[in-house]
């Protein structure tokens, strides 16, 4: 099937991660497609969202062999994003992403960090 303009465009169905110091957008498969570590409108670390999902530009993802489908939701009322990748062989991988924000020495601490936990 030939690629058209619309077949190579990035989807805008994205999940948001951030802590007030950084911002990131993840697609339905848990792939970081946009991430700015200074300000959300600053220079991006991952930027394949604006480059038509190109594999040659910045992104961060987890690949599951024989990938079949993905499920994604936030954990309860928290800002922890849980993405579960399933294969057609019955395997699954759970990815948990979050950006920490907490009180430390009576001040709000928002480090330039993204955490990713991967479980089989």
C-alpha cells in the first residue's frame, strides 16, 4: 500500500507526562514522541512528533516482538501512565512512566527526571 500524506502523519492521541519543569508526550504504544526538559515550548530532546513519526529523529520506545495491541491508562488518580503491550504469542510487557514532584525541605521539588519501569 503506498504511503500518503495522511498515512505518515503522527497521531495526536497522546498521553501527557510532566512535573512543571518538563513535559513529555507519549503515543498509544508508550513511545516518547515529544519531550522538553527546560520548558514545554523549549528545544525538544525527543521530537519525532513534528517530523511525521520519522524513525530518524528523536524518540524513545520499547519494542515487543510479535506486537499485537496496546492498552494505556493512568494509574488511579495519579500521574503515573501505565502502558501494556501485548503480543500475538501471549506475551505482555507493562511500562510505567512518571515525572516526580514532591515536597522536600518545605519546598516543592520538581527534578528534571523521567522514570520508566518495565515489567514482564
